[in-house]
C-alpha cells in the first residue's frame, strides 16, 4: 500500500469516525428528548384524569341544582 493510499484511508477512517461520533451525539440527544416527552405525557395524562374527575363532580352538582330548582318550581 502506498503512502497516498494510506493517507486516503486514514482520512476516510477519520471522517467515518466523526460521522459515528455525530450519530452517537444525535442519538443521545434524541434519547433525552424522548425521556422528557414521556415525562410530559405522563404529567399531562395525570392532569387530564384530574380534570375529568373534577368535570364529573361539577356535572353532578349542576344536575342536582337543576333537580332542586325544578322541585322548587313545581312546589310553588
């Protein structure tokens, strides 16, 4: 193998090594982003469940009020 071929091969290897390093860095960034998104999704799911429960409680109260108003209306 000639010196030129060795130099070309070394340059190719260095470029490939840099690409692999860049891909690993991108992978690490995506893993972190994925973790953060999953955490946010869990938080939003919990918040949604809480809001649905509160909504149901309010609906029940409103229906009870309507029922009482109807009873008062028919009682007078």
